[in-house]
C-alpha cells in the first residue's frame, strides 16, 4: 500500500481541537531543580478532569526555552501518556530547522496530533525565510497538523497564505500580536476560513480577537482556574460578549501582573498562584525569576478569590 499524500489526511479533528481553550501547562520543578514528573502528571489530570481538551506541552508557559532537549522530550512523553484519548496534544517545537524537524518527528512517533512552531528567534528573519522555515517543518511531518506561533507584527498575511498553499497540514495559527485591528486584517489577507485562528495572547485578548474571527484562545491561567477559562470560551462561542467580559474583569488583574515589565513574570505569576494553592513549587528557571515576597500575597488573594 502506498502512503497517503498530504492532501488525503483528515485534519478536521485537529481543527476542532484548536477552536477551544488551548492550555499551555506549566513545567513544575523539584527542589533540586529537576523536572517534577509526579507533580506534572497531577497538574495534567487536574486540567483534564476539569474538561480541558487541548494541551500544548513545551509552550512558553511551560518554559520551553529553559528546558533541555531531553526534558522537552520527556514532557511530551508524560503529556501523551497522561492524556491518552482525553485530549488533543499540540507539541511545541522550535530552534534551528533540524532540531525542530527532529522534535516534530519524535512527537509524531509518540502519538502527538499536532505541532506548534515557536516564533523563530533568529535576529534576522525575512518574509521568505519565515515561509521556508515553517515549510521545512511542515513537509517533514505531513501527517501532523502544524500551527505557526506568530508574534511578528511585520509579517504580512500574504506570506501565511503562501505557506498554506504549499502545506495543506498548516491548519491553524496562534496569533500573538497585541493589535486586534492588525489581526483582523492579517487573517483576511491570509485566508480567514483557510486556517483556525487561535488568539495567542490568551483571555485578555480573546473577546476582541473572537469578534474578528478567532475561534480558540491559548491560556496559561487555565493551569490555576480551568473553570474560569472554560466559562469564557463558552460565552464567546455563544456570542455572549457581556458574559465574556465579566470573565475578563475577573482575570484582568492577574493578567496585568503577568504582562508587566514586558511579560517578565508571565510564567512566574502562574506558578506563584499554583504554589499558593499547594499545587506545585513556585520555582522558575532563568531568565525568569520568582516573585518578591511582597508581591506574592496579591497573587494568592486573586487565586483564592476564584473559589477553586
């Protein structure tokens, strides 16, 4: 039997999984600084039991760039083993092209459904080079749905359209440029219906991005309060923007703390909230840093106020 071509793969299930709360699990560390596997599995079960159905191991909230290659592989293994058939798994990949391809193929072989390609961190990114980078990865794993993580405000939608035309398995976009008007234009230039649009700046931007065509959003907050994130997606799906904004008001201060100082404490605040609930240690790896003692109480109060 000949292998199917990329055009024969059915990506509808993966597309549906992206149109949801796309959870980015934290990576907990033990007292000696190693990966705390038992706690990680417990946190995953908590998400799954709450009804979360899409997980991104090795995302930015998981401290992707602070993990070793072996740790990233282990996180992928643990996530797939714990989730089983309960969730779609979107594995974060990146760095140089050979590394990204190898990571994507390993994720495929372990049973992952999709890969999210982190924004290239090379200091010199051309439009054509951006397409080439993602195409090389997508072509290496035609069986998997591929989701570019887009943080570059200068990239025009036409380049994503080029990538989509060349790679049928590029099925969605995690759009993380903090500009709703730019998102609306970019999505239409790239192909509003061609891709699943995921609001990549989480709950604070989800209502405005949904109004312009997004159907899913990423979340780090979901680690702390899954019910809060799930209530927002339900409100947005039903078009109940007043209800969505009530959730927005609930999470506003928490997300302001995460976004302060160019998001220096993005992961730190999430882990601090989890630590206040006794769910994991607050430890983060450089270049992140733990919250000062004086700021921890506010995070704990916010988490306690969600009646988790």
